């Protein structure tokens, strides 16, 4: 593994930064302290800082030479509304808030790259360090873009990275094309006519109507879309009724839809709406169909993916770079940035959890798990990747 020596030497400082952020998690659009820490470090290293984009976002600017070319490197910085069960010294000090997705580590890795790039400047052009708020459901990437991220800071490409538990430390995973799914929510309210449960013929049963809708929706996946186009409809909540002897007036279905293409999403939404409306009509019920598109699918650009893979191979070797990683139905709002700019999003292995210190919870070291902790061994690896990526991108026209 070919890591940059200066980054390796200040790994302990990056670890301290990471653990400090872990101990003080902040939820989406509340990342004021985190932004303060980031801005202070960038300023200390002589890097100009722009704050407030996307409400709590931070952008660092490192320029060198005369080239107009520019690259964006993005790290998310928000935590999750989750109670941490770890008890090691850097565990969360804020009840109900936890860095259970490793955004603390993402911030530290990009800060490590920032320090090196500012002191060495072995490139010709500009590196934009994008510290983004509110990835966890807040759409912070879109908010920064709406505030003029790509207008104020024109860049030729943008890159992102996320730690991935279960994958060995020192390895990377990426794939061209769809890598993460779109994230969408639905809420369907079926309205019937309440009645005594012993006299259901005097009412219109919204529960039976909702059951028929739920079952019929699954035929969209098996009979309407192409079998080779991935799609998921998951009903995660059903709410109805208040007593055993009352047929209620309404029943509600809530859940999520995931796809890798907008075309498949269009099909699923259209068919879900039609099935719900016509099924309700068949039972003399009414339906209120609500469908919300949150994050689009994350689609890596082929050229930038190939470029990123070459950088990774130069650091960890051919055998430690998987360029056909299996896409995940999880979602990521970096997808918004990739809709506007060419770029690539990669996974960096976080290991199996053996890195956790005494005092960690009994659960697995998985993302969004109360026993999770970022693996600090990744800090110099991820920071080196960011540096080499920026240097290589701004060396070639």
C-alpha cells in the first residue's frame, strides 16, 4: 500500500478530530459545531473558507498554478437520530444522536487531504473541498446546489466516498453506472365507511381494500417491469382501526420504493397509483395517493469511474480494487451532484468491526447500527486517495 508519509505521520491528529466529532454528533442542518471545527482547521492550514452554503455547509478552496480546471471533493458531516450503545471514551455525548454512518470519518479523511494539498500543492488548478450537511434525509447536496455551489465554484468533476462495513480495510469498491438506488416514499390513505364489525355489510371496509392494494402492488415488480430492471416496493407501515369490534373509516399504507433508473421509477409510480385507484373503486372506497421522490439514483460516470479506479489501484494495488461492486438499494444524495457534474462515488472498506475498542456495543459494526464506529485505519488511506485523485485530475487535461 502506497500511502503518503506526511498523512501517515499526522494520522493521530486526524483520529483526534474524528473522535471529537463522533462525540459531538449533530443532525441534518444543525452541524454548527462540526462546521466550526472544519473551518478552524482549514483556516489554520491557510485554506480560504466559505461558510453557510446549504445553511451549515463549508467549502474550502485550494488553488495553485494558472489552470482553470477544478475538481470537487465531497464529504458529508451529519449524524443520525439514533441512541448510541457504545461506551468507549469517544461515544456520543448527545442523547439520541450518533455518528452511526461514519460521516465523522469522512470529514476527517477530507481534512487530512486538505492539509496535505495546502502544504504541497503538486497540482495545477483548484481543489474545492465540499463539506456537506444533511445527507441523512435532508438533501443537503441539493440545498448546496440551490445556494449556488456549482455556479460560484465551477468545477469540471465532483467525487464522493463512503466507508463500507464488511469490506476489508485497504480495499475499494466501485462500479460504473448505477451504484445506489433512488429513495422514494409513499403514503396511501384508503377511505371507506365505518361500521360495526358484526355488520360489515353496512359499511365499506378500508382494511380489506388496503390489503388488496398491497398484494396487487407486488405484481408490478413481477409482471409490469422488466425482470432485469431492479425495483423494490416495501410497505413498512399499515395503520388502521382502534377496536376489535369496529371496522374503521380509513386505512393507511406507508413505505418506500427503490430503483436504479428513473424510467423504472416512473413505471412503478404510475402503476402503483393506477392499481390503488382502481382497486379502491372496485370496493366503492376512495383513495388519496401520495408519492414523494427524495433522492434520485446515484449513477457513476464511466470516464470518471475508470479514472478513479486507476488512482485507487496505484495506492492499494490491482487486487484490492473491485470495479464491479454490487450496487446497493441504499440511497445517497450525492446523486444530485452527479446529475449536474460528471464524477464518481466509491466505497472504502471499513472492515468487520474488530477495530472497535473496549466498550463497544454487542451489535454488529454495520451502518445505521447503534454499535457502529468508523475504523480509524481508513484515515490515511482515504486521505491519500483524495490527494492522489486531485493531483492526477489536475495534472491531465
